[in-house]
């Protein structure tokens, strides 16, 4: 099964801004399915961070934002904090498999 | 508040069948799509399967020949079976729920804590 494409790693100093990209194909983001973002801290389950391309669930700080255009999406984190160090995954629906597809994940390191 | 709890053996022998159950508490299992997702060591998340409370189901093509799922609405539980396991099936297995009723395209807003399954 194909994956959405994410950079393996990104890093930034405290207070800085980082972005994580997510690139899909014609069968997922290209078919207008929404993209969702998850944060996975070490040893814990993934947590929903952004849903339906741009929306934050209650309780998610507004330091986290996202955008989407065509087959690409992007997660931005501003005012980087040590507690943001985690793995981040994008996810969408893939009509070739009629199920979910995830990005390979991006490890964020706070320097 | 909906909570999910995975249960099952933490150690499975090669060629045997992995069996996990997810118990849903805090809400009815009805009218939602429920997923099984895993994360192998050092790798990313992999979608395994979904099941709807009617019993409708779909599987990752890469695992389809070995996977089956079922739902028991009377117990508020759903289950996963993965046959002929190998070391490559070693992973943390999560059960999860899609956020909107009747919408498999929606985000996954509720996750179990995950259970580690080792094939050895």
C-alpha cells in the first residue's frame, strides 16, 4: 500500500517555527479527501492534532496550524517547545484500498 | 468519554494466529467505523482494517489474505485476527474510532493505549 510522503525528520530551536509537509496522490488528497494530523509522543498512542485539513480539536494549542492545497498539506508549529518533540503523522482516505493511508511519519527534534 | 482498551496475548509464535479484542466503554459501539492500526518498531503507522458496526469491513491489501475482523455489539467489542504471523508482524497494535458517525473518511479521534505484540 502506498503511503503519504513526509520528511523523516525536522528540527528547530525553542521558540522557532517548523513545518512538516505531506504529499499525496490522485487516490487520496488528489480526490479531495481530508487530511488529518496526529502527534505521537514516545510511548503513547497517537493524538489527533488537526482534522479536516485545518481544524484544531478542543485543547490543541493554536501554536499548531495546518494548510492544504491540492495533493499537498502542511503542518506548522510556532513557538517551538521541548514538549513538542514527538513523531507527527498525516493521514487521509485512499480510494484505491478503500481505507486509511498514513504518512511515514516525521520526527521533530527540539534542539 | 469514549475509551478503548486492547487485550490479547503479548507473545505469539511464528506461523500462529494473533488475536486481539478492543473493548469500547463510555459510549455505544453502534454507527461508527472502528480501525485496527499498528506501528512496528522503528517504523510508522500502518492501517490494518476497519469494521463498521453492521459488520461491513475492509482490509489493507498487503494483509488481506491473513486478516479478519468481527464485531460484537452486545459486548461493545470488536476483534482482530491475523494469521500466519512472522517477526514482521511484531508491533504495537492500536484500536481506534473514526470521529464522525457513519463516516470512514473522518479523522481518528479516539485511540486505545496500544498493546505490544511480539512474534517469537
